[in-house]
């Protein structure tokens, strides 16, 4: 998978702000995937029994794409807008073993 940057973001969200967080996260993911060629994949899921535990699989074309993503207006809006909602954040650098999937663009948001 070469120079790709792959990580898992593990977030714990304030339960009382979960709906607002999900809205902002959805907007950020849509803008990132739609407008940034270097953002290859952003998939967010929550624990079924504890929906405030959000995990995001992030895949970027390379380090430059990741660094550019951090400077975009939509990411900065998300980061500042959710700062008080996020109780904990852990970024886990991972190495892909095998990643494959079908195009999900035709699906609507689950939120």
C-alpha cells in the first residue's frame, strides 16, 4: 500500500452532544472525500451498545495529503466545533494487511 497513511481515530463523545457531533462529523467526512483527492477513505462507526464511542478509519494517499487535510477549512471547522464534545481522542497508526471494498458512494448516510 506504499506511502499511504492509515490510522484509526478512537473518540469518546459527550453523550449529551452526540447528535450535534454526528452532524459535524458527517459534514466533515462528506467535504473531505468529495473535495480532497488525497483523502481515499473515511469510515466512521460507533459501538452498538455505547454509541458515544466513535471509531474512524482514515486512509490518505500519502503524508502530504494528510498534512493538507489538516489545513482545510472543513477540517478546521470540525476540529474547533467539536472540541468541547470530544472527551477523549486516541490516534492509532496502523499498517494495512488487506483492505478491499465496494463503492459506498451510492449509500445514504446512516445518521
